[in-house]
C-alpha cells in the first residue's frame, strides 16, 4: 500500500492553490487537490491514481466551518463530516445533512473526510450528494477565471464526475434553510459500516395534515444522485397519511438507472428505493421512526 | 481425572486477565513487520493478473535498473532451487497434484500467483519497480465453477489430465461400523435430498502475513507471522533441501490466523530465496489486497446429500457426496480438509448407516486450505440443515427430531457410525439449558403472533446442535488417514534458581492466550504464584519440539504435555526434598508448593529445593542437578465438545434484511481453565460463523479476478452487526485427558452458521421459501421471497 512518489504543496490561500494548479497544469503534470484524503489516499495507495503533485487544502483558512447567512447556511468545503453531523446551525435548519453525515463510515473517517471532498468525489453510493441535491444547494467554485456558482441540479454530472473542472476548487456549499420542515435520511446497508446500497433523503413540509412540499433525493439509483420527481409530485398537496405516502413512494424507481453488483441487482435496488422512500417520508412526517 | 482431584485448583477455573494483553494494547508488540535488521532489503511481488496463462517471457531489465533495486528474481531464475511447496496430506496413494513452485515458472493457474519478486533497498522502491517488470502471457481457458471443473471440459492445469485430485470414500458397511446406506435409502419412509453450497471464505486475520529472513550467521533465521513455526521449519528444510538444523523459525507476536497462517506460503520461501541470493536480510509484508487475493481461502464445497428416515423422525441413513474446491494448488493440508469433516456428518446422532464420498477438484481460483473449523463447520451445517428439513417434512419440532436421534448421555462411550469413539457428552443437559435461556416456548408464541398478524418483520427460530472432534490428534489415527506427521505435543517445565518457572510449549499461540492458561495450569500444579510462571513459545531454538496450534488442540494436547512435565518436576524435587529433610522419598507428600514429611511438620518449598539443586552442594549421590523436565503427550482419543445454539432471527420481508434478535449458546467444552478465554473464543467463533451465514463470500468473476478484493466488497462484520450473545455452559469432563478439557477454538464457528440459516428459513418458509444460499444477503432473501410468490423458488 505505497503510493507512487508525488510532490506535495500546502498553500495558505485559495489564490495560491489555484496558482499551483494552473502551473502544474501548464507543465503537463497530473495534479490532484487533497481535502480529507479519505477517498484520494486509498486510490493512490492502490495505484489507481498516480498524481505527480498533490495540493493540500488543509492549511487554507476560511474553508472550514458553518456560517449563518440569513435564509441559507454556508458550509465550507473543508468542513469535516463530524462537524456537519454535530453543528448546531445545521441541526436547527437542515438536520437532514447532519443525519446523513453521521452515517458516513466511522469516527476516524468522519473527522478527516470533508463535506466538500465527498461532494466533489461524487461516489454514486456516497451519502451526501442526495441530501444536498434534495436541499437544492448551490456550489461555490473558484477557478482561474474567478468565482462561479452552480446549482445542485447541474453539479452532479456522472459517475465520479461533477461540475468542478480541472484547475478549479470547490470552496463552499450554500444550503437553503428548511427550518420547521420534517426530514429523514434512510440508508440501507448490509453491515453497519458501508456505503449505501440505496438511501433516500426526504425533506417534507406539512401544514395542517397536508404535505405542502416534498423534496426527495435518491442515493445510488444511478450514476448520479437523483430527485424522485414523481414521488414529490404525488406527495404534494396530499394528506400526510401512511396510505398516501405508501402510494406516492411506489413511484420512487421511476426514471432511475441503478447498477447491479454484489449487494443487489437493479430490480432489487428499484424495489428498495420504494420501501426506503416510504420509510423516509413516514419518518420525516413523524408517522414512524426511521430504521 | 484421578490426578486432579487431590490437587488444589486455585487457578484453574479463574477468569484471569490475559497476561499477553498489556504489551499488545500498549503498542509494545513485536509483530514481524516491526522487525528492522541492519542492511535489510524489502520485497515486492509481481503477480499474475490472469487466472490461467502460459508465461512466454519475463523482461526484468527495466526493473533491475530501477532506483534502489538490488535484484529481480523470476521463476526461471530459481527453478532449480525453489522445490515445490509441500502438501503433507496425500489422502489417497494416487492423489494428483501439480508442481507448485513459489514463483511460477511457465504457467500460472490463479490470478495473484507470483511471477517475479523485486528486492530493493526500500519497500517503496520495490513497489515502484513492480510496474517495470514486463511479463508476456498467452492466456489459457479458465475453469472457475466447481461443478463445471468436475466435468473436465476445461483443465485448470495443462500438466494434469483431469481436474480431479483424489476421491476419498468412507462407507460404514465396508468399515464395519454400520450398515448399507443404499439399503436405508431404498427402504426409506422419508427421503430428504438436498444440495448445499459452502461459499468461499477468506481468513481475514488482523495482522497481514509478514516474513523477515536473516541469512547471515550459521543458520538462516526466519521471523514470520505463522501458526506453525515447527512444521514450517521442517517443511522449509525439505522444500529447499537444507538441513533442518540450519533453519531457525521464530513466530513473534502473531495477530490471528484462523487457519490462514497454517501454511507454508510461497512468500516465505521466496523471502528465503531473496535473502540467499542477496546475502542480506529481507522482509516481505503482504498488503491486505494481496492477503485477500493470494493467501489461501477456505470452505468452497458443494454438498450433495441424502437423508433417509422413518416417519417417526428416526434417521436411518445419510449419504454425503462432496465436491471440494482445492483452488489451483494443494497447500499444506488442503486435501485433508474435507476428510476432517467426514467423521462429523453423523454429529451427535445414532445413524445406523453412513456413506461419505469426496472428490477433490482443481479450479483456477485462489488455492484453499484450513479455515477455522476446517471441514467440521461444513459437516455440521449440512446435517443441521437436513435435520430441520426433516422436521419440516414431518411437521415436527426441530428440537424433537434431534432428540429422537441423538446419543443419550447414558449411552457413552459411544462408537459412532463414522468410526470414532465419543467418550462423554450430555446433549440433553446442554439443550435443556439453552431452551431455558432462550425462552423457546415464548419465542415460538411470538413467532406465531407475527405470522398471524402478517407482520412485515417475521421471526424465525434457528436450532443447531453439534459436536466436533478436537485435540488433533492421536498420532496413530493421523497415520491411518495418511497425514504426514503425528499429533503429539511437547512441553518443558524449567525451574530457575529463584524458584520461578519457565514453561516452554510447542503449541505456538497467535492470540489465544496460551501464556495465561499455561501459567494457570502450572501455578496450580506446582503451587507457585501465577505471576512467577513465564511461558515461552514460538521460537524453534527455544521450543525445540512441537506441532503448533490449530484444530483446538492446544489445551487438550499441549496443555497436557505441560502438566506431564510439571509432574516430572515434582517427582525430581521429591528426591531432593527427601535428601534435604533426611526422610525417605516415599514419605514426601507434595501439596500447594510445599513438600512435607508425612506425619511431621517438617516441610520445604519448591523454591528452596530449586536453590539447593542449582547450588548442587548437597544433593543425593548420582542426582543430576537439574529439576527441568520434558514431556511429550500423544492423546489416546480426540475430545468431543458439543453444544446447543438457538437463534431468534428477524427477517424484514420488505427489504430482505436479516437481523439477530437473540442468540443463545450453551457449549460443553469440558473442564474450563479460564472462563474468560473460553468466552472470548466463543464470541469470536460466533462472529465468524455468523459471518459465513450472512456476510462473507469470496467472489471471482468469470475471467478469474477476485471481485471481493478489498474490505469494501469482502464484508467482514464488526461489533454493531453482531448481537449480544447469551452464553451458557454445561461441563461434562472428557476422559481422554487428565484435566477433562475438550477444546473451544472452533465451537462457535461450527454451530452458529446453521443456527442462523435455519432461523432465516424458519422465518420465511411459511411464505414458500425453500432454501437460500449463503451468505443470506438481503438481496438473496428478497429475491427468494419474490420467487416464492410465483414459483416457490430457491435462491
Ligand atoms: C473506510 C471508509 C468508509 C467510508 N464510508 C463512507 C460512507 O459510508 N458514506 C460516504 O458517503 N462516504 C464514505 N467514505 C468516503 C468519505 O465520505 C470521504 O471522506 C469522502 O468521499 C471524500 O472526502 P475527503 O475530504 O476525504 O476527500 P479527498 O479524499 O481528499 O478527495 C476526494 C476527491 O475530491 C477532490 N476534492 C476534494 N476536495 C475538493 C475541493 N474542495 N475542490 C476540488 N476538488 C476536491 C480530490 O481531488 C479527490 O479527487 C468512506 C471512506 C472511508 C475511508
């Protein structure tokens, strides 16, 4: 488990980091950004990635932490999973993210691995993309051409591929507040410490027994996280009852394209999506504790 | 038994904390990979990506000129000296096996086989150079599936004419231990025919294999993460053609084995070759990926079974027909693993007729060999699944079917249809206790409630009773099975001038806690404080004789050698005591560390005798000034632990998820030296057995690549996945050793797998599910439920 030799730089500012990326790119070097290293280092050790240069974002001030900016929260890209899982602002306004982050791996990985790293890594089985997609977050990206922002709907582009281009850095994620909404992340695995076989993120607003809005994100039902649009439509305006929710959840697999692997084939995943969507929404509206 | 009764047992039975843990948990451990020798070089292996191919050329030029590289060795370079890795158990005279060089010379037969080794100044330099070796292969057809391999349509080795290595048969009618199975089947009122699949498993011990070889000095010294320093020393000498006296093997701290380190590995031989070629100490430590891919695997059998019975539940015969996957090569005891199971299919039952046939088959998968339980878990799984199938067929309670057939406690000693003599056992007592701890009736009521309510989470009750043969092994029996060695164990008890004791054992521990248990044994026997006993093992220059640790043999064989040696110390000390106290030897009584003259208050201690012996100023004429004693113990019989395990299993019918609501096991392991060590063995064993039932499976793709090549895909459960175990014990002493101990190293692994699978099926059988292959993953369970809705299918 020894990676190939590589150069290492730990810049102090985003500008410096971008400069290093640009210079390496100009020199034709294969350069990688390092956040928590919990995905990058394993692939380097397995020599599935052989960057000649690694730019560590760990020393850059201001990329780590959660700040309140009115109707949204700004989560720094370098905020570790552990902080996302325990931060009081997140607990108050988007507890969905805290719940999802708490399902990631073990405490060691959660203290090292970062929110931004997990989103740029974009593992289809990763637990943070679907909640962030359901929440309609906005991604703040810095590059040679300055800053740009990308909607969650456009951010996840394919298997391990996002809108972050080579030479760019994700600096933060802006997440709207869902204060007062019900939410739940329902993750299904075979052993306690595992990436999701399928998982469902639900954000539901209920007023006087009626679901006024539902935002459902699916983990590992395609090469990218998906919104369960048909479920959202079926739920909206309907009663927050077990029967109505079960009926709506039956649409969960529509428009999905799940993989088949040792944990289950596509048919099984399609079925799981329905069961887990039902459970996630029931838990979000307080009808049944999630598993 | 007689010897123990008159002795105090302040230590035996005490839940002593493990002596060995202090250094292990404070980071002062000495694992092989911690070894650093001056000028030491590092190895990295070039491995075949193909499961079957001709090696047409190996170009090492670029690797040789890579920075830091000292040597690159290919199969061709060492073909004349590497010999063939040993198989010590030719089960039949006509057993076939391909030559197995540590480095493949012209053909590779599984993906991961070594084709060259890099020797470099640093581990990183060695790893970098791996990519610079250019190996040309001509791919050959692969045969991956065991049943397909049996047809010989594709051959796993071009050097063999068939994939069959050997066929081994036991027939009770021929052996005179029972009647004819065919007759039983022909006249069966009920016939249960099933095929079960024992999936491949990978021994996933904590410490990866690691070897350091120092070729300097008079002898080659090898430190290695092994269970078998003594056997390894002999086998290295035989394989490489060097005198045994020129090889010293040291097993320092070893982090688990489970059979995975009961092997002479290619990498151990290669490290010797590299050290020999460079004249420098060399180290090789496998990565976890290499460990999973190229270290030997376990299980991998197809079991075709026929059980005949009467309608009252009495079993009349059992026929077992096995295909056992050797993988690509025979390891040290690969061929004998199914045979270790052959004597256990009849388990605790009184079948009148039994036939066992096993075909050992080569495939192009990773080689297989011992894995915790070795043959016995497979046997127990098969019979316990069949007993549940019989109960279902006859609409009987699974416990009642078992009781109908088991050997009653008053029937011991009992000669079994497989030819063993069970000395003692009490299946009634263990089962009664388990039923009580489990609240069997209450669970059945809850099961009915959920069925009636059509609860999405159904409840199943899994029953498993078992016995196993432990204490490997009576040497004569091994001889009759054509195993290449005996089954004795050696010990030495040394009395130091201070009266402190050193115990040398040939049974080399790798996590079990021998140092603690042996100290307890000797503290009791010699009447010295536990703290004053030091246990030495795992170095062939300190422990010169031994047959190492596997098959739950350490206490029942190695421990008995320790006691026998301690008894000899007492006999010697009596001579000195008599001399010191001017009494006759016959008048000396020994108890609790002191030697008394009968009927007087005159006494002396072992410590005083030790000092007097060391000084040797005033000893009896002709007395050798030395109390140290050796003993070698060869058991007269196996020991037969048994137990009853009950599992309450929840199946979420919506997702197929399987959960363990309650797990009760009552094990009878005979007399217990340290209940905490026993508890630890039971817990770990259960975890591994449950892992086979629910989680672990080594999967190769059609081309022969291991798909489960990391812990992302090879799912080893961890603490949150396992239930709180409710453990109980009954204690029926064995008569085959003076302590009455039976062995516990494999019990949990053997009993838990069928308990869990029986529980899963009991939860969903009423929904039409007939069988589910292991591991019972949520996806398999769900698909079985879906199929049952349409066809009553099997997954
Ligand atoms: C044992 C283990 C178990 C795990 N289990 C789970 C699980 O159950 N669920 C789950 O979701 N995840 C799991 N993970 C993955 C974990 O969430 C990782 O932390 C995460 O995927 C990557 O985050 P990181 O900060 O470690 O990123 P790194 O590994 O440092 O980087 C990952 C990739 O993203 C790029 N990158 C990182 N940050 C930026 C940035 N700011 N801008 C541009 N590019 C960037 C890197 O160049 C790299 O390509 C597990 C990891 C381990 C080791």
